[in-house]
C-alpha cells in the first residue's frame, strides 16, 4: 500500500462517485428525514409533566443528539470520499489515502482528528474514522465501508460500522450496524439503521432539478434506561431536486410504545405535513429544509 497526502492532486476522473448526483448516501438521506420527523412530532405546549413524561423528554433529547452526531459524521465521510480534488479542503482533520502500488482499489481513507479537532465550531472531535472503498462506485457491487477508531464527539464515544452498497445504476443501500454511543455520564445508547435510495428520474441528465429519489428504511434507538424509538418509512419518501422538502411518503414512529405517523402529502412541494397521534390529526409546518 502507498500513502497519498491529502494535498496530492487527483484527477476528477478518479472521484469515488460517478458524479455529484449520486454522492449523498441513502443513510444520510434517511437520517436527515428521520431527524426532522422527531422534531416535527414534538409537543411545544406548556404545562406540568409527569415523571414518566420527563423521562421520555430526556430520551427525545438524546435521540436528537444521536441523529445530529451521525448526520455530521456522514457529511464528513461523504466529503472525504470525494477524490476529485475539490471536495475536501480542511486543515483539520487530516486525511490520508492508501491504495495499492499499481493504483486502483481497494482504497483506504483515514480521517484523523488527533486529540482535539473542531470543525466550523460545530463540535470537537478526536480519534479516527477509517473508510474502505472496495471499487469504483459506478460499478455494481462496490461498497463504501466506514468504522470508528477510538472516536469521540463532544465527549460522546461513537462506535459502529456503516456499509453503503451500489446495488444498481440507480440504487444504493446502507446498513448501519453495531451502533453504540457512550455518553460522558456512562449511559449507553444503541442504534441501527437500514435504508435504500432509488433514483427514479433524472439519471439521464446532468441537471439535479429533474432528479427524483425514493427512500425506504428504518431506524432504531434504544437507551440503557429502557426507553426506545423505532421509526419506519411505511410509504416511500419522495424527494425531488427542485423542492426543499420531502413531497410525499409516510413515516411511522413508535416512541416507548406510543405510535404516531407523519404524512408528507400527495407530491405537492410545500412545507406542510399531516401528523396523526392518539390525540387526533393535526397539520404541522416543516421547519427543517432537506437540502
């Protein structure tokens, strides 16, 4: 294996991804969407809460923290696997690339945050993320696999392995397995997620405006105090290149045994969804913009 410094010029034809239209992993899409689902389902009302409700609120806060952390990590990984020479321009962390002497694959990318690295003041990280790319992601069967090595974010230790597989020219799957977060207080949060992203329109053009994606999958988060969240896309979520919000699809959430659903609509581009809970149906405003 040979080492390639991050500043080495790499031609655009050697980019890990075929083009920017397929760059974002399906797991990142689902985390963006499901992170918002919990935010949309929160109760903003005031009043007294029971001890049990207080515990649930704590779980919700922790779940949001999990999603924010994993979303941020996936964004860094997406950026780091762009070898065009334009996608990764950071002094911290340091990125190194290893590949066979004759070139080609597998490529191993190490993102080293050292003992302390702050990115855009979002969070402080330490440790490493190691990414293995088994083949050109334009080829069916190629995978991007990344795992953590003694990795911390704002004092939270993150573990787990994410595998994204190129199933076809228009479909990718992602599996996050063995996810575990240890909080600074020693609490354990386990999580897993699976997702599939299929490009149903726009693959034959260079413009992103005509792109249409369908997302399916689920995510599960469990807490050492017994709390749990399960979210499943029961009707494929549809994202279009020319709309800020998810335009249709349904997500079911089970929060400590209590179910609710969020319906994104009939395909109209707007920031309105329909939330159904045990208390009835209400219209909610989508404040989180997908892009």
